[in-house]
C-alpha cells in the first residue's frame, strides 16, 4: 500500500506540520514597546538596546487595521527578589472571524516593522484571553479595544 493511501502516514504528516502552518482565530501577541535587537546575537539574554524607537498605539492599530484586537502596554512583573525587570511591552489579543495561519500573522507584523513580536495561538477561552491582556497589575496606561466586542462574544470559544 502506498503512503498516500495510508491514513496513519497522513496523520503523522499533519501532526508534524510546522508552527508556521498552525491556524487559529485567536492569537496572543507580545510586542516590545521599543524596537529591539540583541546586543549579542549569539546570546539574546545578555541584553537589548533600542534600535527603532517607540511603538505607539497608531503603529499597533495600523498593523491590525482589519483585525479586531485589544491590549495595553504593560511593564514586566516583579521577579521573586522583588525587583521589577521593567520590560515594557504591548500585550495584545487578536480575534478574527476566520482562522489565520501563524505565518500570516507573523508576516503582517514583520511588514509593519515588528519582526520581534512573540505570537501564540489562543488556547483558553476568549474571556480568559481578554482578562490576560487587560490585567491591571502590570498595566502602564489604559486598555485599548478596537472592534473586539463582537469578537469577544461569550457564546463562542472558537479556536
């Protein structure tokens, strides 16, 4: 029997699909407020320095012009020793009507000058995603909501 007719082989192939092919309606996105680049490309943990300036609300809104989103600027939470690590970042939840591929979201952000965005598919409910990106503990200013009311309908947890 050829591999193309073997359902086991087809399933194994689909399970090994790359993260770039992952589809989801909901995405959680972390974008540094300052465009950054590692001081040491071989060890990004050694520090970062600003290279592209501040990312403002208008930059985020332009990147997601036709996709509903909400989020806020947050400052990284305190470490166990009580010190704040001060990482300023946008924490965003985006929800679309149709599933979008990871690569589609990543490419759009890269074209908008945000190639350093961290992107994950929403795994929990919409309510959990909303609560996560609007938490007060780490909020720097205010929560921004663009067309998210419709996407946040409580009767659909769509993946």
